[in-house]
C-alpha cells in the first residue's frame, strides 16, 4: 500500500510545485512619493559631496534599493504637476492627448482610458492601487482589481480610506496605513499563481509636512546648504532684489523645511517594510520594484517652493529600479540616459510580455537596465497648462531639454523665452536667448522644440481648467497672438 501512496504523491508533486512557484511573468511594485526632489536621497547627497543641499539626510532603505538595482540620474516628468504626472504614468501619453485627459489637478481620470493596468489586468495580472490617487474627488479606480485609497490629498492623521468602494476609517499616519494595505495585498498574493502589479502612492512629502511621531525630532538644528540660484526667481516672477535696510545685499540663504525631510525619512521606513515583506513572501527575486516621485520641487531654489515650471529642480525626479531576475548587470548601476514618466506604461507592458500600443508616446527603458550601448532619446518635450489654482502665477509653458541645454517658451509671453547651457550653467541662472555667442545653440533648440511639438501633436486640450480671468488684460494668458 505504501508504494502506491508514494507513487501517487510523486505524480501529484509537480502539480503542487507548479501552483506554488513564482509566476513566469514578473510582479510589479511601483512606489511613488509626492513632491520629492531628485536629490532627496542620501545616496545622491553622498555622490554630490560639497554640492549636496542636505548632506545630513539619511534614506538607508532607498539607498539599498539603488545598491541592489539601477539608479537613473536623469529621470524627468513631462508635466511637473501631481495629477497630470500620475495620468502620464498610467497612460504613457502626454497630457494634451484625449487618451490621457488630465491637464490640471481638478478633473477625474477618464474611466475608459487604456492604461498599463487595464492591459495587464486583461492579460491575467491581479492589479491593485493603494494610497494617494489624486484625480479630483474621484472615487473610481479604473483598471484595478483592488484598491485602498482616499480622495484628493487626504490627511496625514487618521485619514478615511476607500477600500474597494467602501468608506473605511483608519488610525495612524497616512503613509504607514497605505504601507499596511500594500503589505496585506502582497501577502494575499502568496495563495495565487497569478502575477500581480501594485501601485503605491504616498502622500509624503507633500505639504503640510506632518511626519509621524517617530520622525518628529529628526535632523533637529540641521540647515540646508545654499545653492547659486537661491535668489534667481523665475522669469515670469520679475526681478528680486534682496537688500537690508542699510542697502547692502543680503547673503543668499536656503530655507530648510525639516518637516519635509522628516516625512521622507518616514517614507524610507515604509520602503524598508515593503522590501522585507517581499523577502518574507518569497516574491523579491521576481518582483520589479520601481521608486520615483510624481514631480520635483524647488525647496528654495529659484526663490520658490513650488514646482510646475520647467527648471530642473521641478521636473527632475528620483528614479530607482530593482529587478534581481536580470542578474548582476542590473545591480548597482547608474544610468545617465534621460528617462521620462511617459516611459513607465510601455516599460511595464514590455516586462509583462505584452504589445505596447502604438498610441503610447513613451518607450521601454528595460534594455537600459543592463546595456550602455542602447540608442536612446537625445531630447524631450515638456508642457504645463495654467490652471485655476489659488496663488499660482505660473503661465503656460512648453520646453525642450537635451543632455546639455534647455529652451523654455511661455506662449503669449515671447519676451520671457529662456535658453540655458546646462553644461556651463547647471543652475539655470544665465539666460542666453539674446546672447550673440549662443546664436547657434538658439537656432538648434528652437528647431528641436518645433520638431518635438509637431511629432507629439502638441496643442492646448479642451479639458484645461483655466483661471476665471484667463485671456483678459493682465492675465497669465499674455498676448496669444504673439507666441
């Protein structure tokens, strides 16, 4: 009798093993913060040395992610604003496109949009969204089997969540709660043979910068180092002339928002918990972990604390990718090629073995993880549409950036056009647009701006949310007959 039982067990073993094995397609954990500067990582501060703005910042778990994966030094968003950037992440489309549908912070994400989530779900992935969604006051989470999110910005303490459409009260710091939900989802997938894709959006470090109790005293007394452009305001803000009552110039100083950095440190704790969960669940080796932010932020650079405009502190974001299944070539690497949030959807579809829709305007950065010789983009196009946001003074913007130069145009305000040699002037202080010595660069960048504008079909979409006085004398619209 025993030999027969042994034979039956042997015959059944492969079936059980097949069910418990990791799925052939990789899992995805995409994590992104809100308003995190590209250099707000301790690994970047260490790399920058004396030029680092906040050398005392410590992010050990994010540093671990970089050490075990690939860090993209030149990652950017094509619109430096929360909802538009999130919509681009999902769709792989510029914000002027109907298939994206988001050009401000105040509209719901179209529920019939084609996204990486809808396509991966249709192909057998279990899809989930946890944390900050931030598409107006929308409650739907199209394309996701499971969601545990909240409306708008939520609140840092005891934020009400929406879990699969139902209101659920929570206790604790909002991003700790989101991490709990994410870990719960990961653990649940252990009983499934299906691959999964999880997006986790953190509220931090967005204002009002309320870190949890464990981080409330971190970095006490620390001060950010100043930067050369701290007293160089955006061109549309006019001249800034800081002088003391005695008429002497005031030394440039950098504001230090410790609540911002304490929130980042707390997020780093959450990332540590997530990586531990992947290890304990047995998913780590076959899960692509991606960490980034929805946009950058100035933190006092260019005499502002906002984002939106097209200087690098605003549009540049941290970007880390870890995928152990790709081997040592994708471990501890730094890549300088320019990647965009536009590229996320095509990349995830590429990893999932799915066709990338022709309509998507980004491209998969998968080969960049292991190959330095890949032919890649030399330039890219930026856009921003003035929205009905209290206090904002940022006009419409289009721009083109290459590895070494940038041209910024303000439709309706031709006099504000800016040209920067980023190699000689990385802080974007000296506008070369009227410099005869930069005539060749000006011609080249204007031509590239026009080429990309046409290639991507740039236009002002009908779903913008304009200020009430838009188009009237003195408004940010300017003279639209003279772009």
